[in-house]
């Protein structure tokens, strides 16, 4: 571990874990899976609009990353950009609270488009922050503990998310629409302020650039060169794309269980509890496996979990099997998010890393929005069983690509052969 990283390591782990925990609390009070869809459902009955809510966030997170990569690669300090840009992923929740308070005066015809405009703002705000934030984490957290840290941070976020979701349920039941939603969004905003304070306490050394960075044309050429010559990374991107298809049925499990297996509200709550609580423990475990063993091995665990989750959902004779289905889905999602992010941060040198981060996310964005549409089309055309079966096939294909074509970028031979971007001579202060 470099001396400057070691000096601030405990401090940075503490403040960034706390940042993640309170960010998770905010995502519980303003859950994009439960609370925000419920808010929108009071203004429209359109299943398409409601279903777009998590997709808007996912695509907003992924799409801008490549477009910010060049500017991030030239930064002497990532934290400054993170603190400026993350305002755009936090402030929108305050705006949602204002919309909820103003709903009696606005009505659904104004409040609904405003809500979606705010959600797009929030998603893109997360995306323009993401490359700098991931680069900062890669800089302050050493490679040998990066997966464990990201797992612990996600686990802490899941823990507070669980508590906040329960509290949000009580608030919505007691206060109703729109007052209950306004309180939830304002509480989410408060949690994000606390999160921001801890994020701002991050200690990052300054990187001094001795030469001007590459031109835009040279930089674009280097991105193509990465995909052409770094075959290991290219196959990793393929796995990232396949993983979206390997999990596309997860969003349909609840609907299927209600319509075909007679699931009631209590069982639905228990299943979501299994899903959320499982991730609290699985996050640090898979992160640790990636650090101590092999990142592709941890990803293979996730691919197998996605395969088994969909197969069991397809064949399940009763609702009881869905506890296992949701547990396996939790493993798959953790692998895609935590292990996938940790492995992405291992590609390239420090000045190259933003390019790798951008490529591994932006290239996946189109399939992120297309996957749930494909899953819904299959369900409508041939039944939910078809969606589950196709999902299982993509899970198996993901596993096979990982097993035969993807290696951990920390392997010395791969590091030596990886192509480089136009050189940026840098020194650490």
C-alpha cells in the first residue's frame, strides 16, 4: 500500500462507508422500486411509465460515463468534481418533495411530467458523477481491499435502505397521498445532506500533471484501441451486457407470483425482506471473494445464481420456492453491481482508468433499457415462463464466457499486454 493511501486509509474507509450508508437510507425513503413508483401510480395507471422509473435511473447512471471519461482523466483531484456533480443526483429528491407538497395546486397533468423530468435529472446526475467517483475510490482504496470495501459499503447501504423502506411504509399508510410522499422525499433529502458531509471529508492526494493530456481525436482513437487490443476487457464488456439479459426476469417475479401463485401482501413483504436482507450479508462476502480469490470467480457465482433463480422460478410448483428464487436473485445483483464495479477499477493505469470505467458502463446502457422491454414482450407473447427460460439461458452463457474468455486483470501477464492510452506523465504529491 502506498504511504499516502495508508496514512488516510482508515479515515477514508470510515467516511465513505458512512456516506454510502446514509445514501442507502435516502434510497429507502425515496425508493425507485417502491416509493417513487407508488407516487407515480397516484397520477397515472400506465404500467409502461411506472416500469420506466428504475430503467431511467439505470440508464442515467451508465450512459454519461464515457462522455466524462476524458475530462476525468485530466483531473489532479477527483473529489472536487465528485462534490460538484453529485449535487445533481441529490437535489432532485428535494424537488420531488416540492412537487408532492404542491400537488393539490399542480394536478397530475403538470406534476407527472415534472416528476419524470426530475427523475431524468437525477439519473443523469448520477451518471456524470459516476466516473469521477469510481476513479476516486480506486485512488484512495488499494486494489487488494477494493472489492471488500465496495461490498461493505453496499451492505451498509442495504441495511439502512431496509429500515427506511419500512419507515416509509408507515408514513405513507399514516399520511397518505401526497403528504406521506412529501415527508419521505424530504427525509431522503436530509439523509443525502448527511451523506454529502461525510463524502466531503474524503482525503485525496493531488496528482500533478507535467504534460498536457491527449487531444480529443487521440483520446477517441485510444478508446477504439482499448476495445481492439484488450480482448480481456472486451469480453468483460460482453459479460456486462449479457448480465443485463441474465437478470431481465427479476422485475417480473412479483407480478408472476401474484397472478399465478396467489401471493398476498404479507408474502410479498417477506420475499422483499429476504431479497434485501440477503444483500446485506452477500455484498461483503462476494467483495471479499473477489479480493482474495478472483473477480471473475465471484462473477461466475453471480451468473450461476441468475441461471438458477430463473430456472427455479420457471419450474416452481408453489410460492415457497420463491424464497430461494429471491435469495439467488440477490446474489446475482450483488455480483453484477459490487464485483463488476470492483473488477472494472482494475483495468488500466490511473490516467487510463476513467476510459475503462466509461466504456464498461456506457456501452451497456442501450441493453439496460432494452432488456426489460424484451422481457415484457416475451411475457406478453408467450407467458412469463418464456421470459424466465430466456433469462436462464443468458445466465448460463454469461457463466461460460466468464469461464473461458475472461481473466482477472490483476494477472501480471494481462497487465503487461494491456494497451495504453496516450501517455500522461504524472507524479504524486
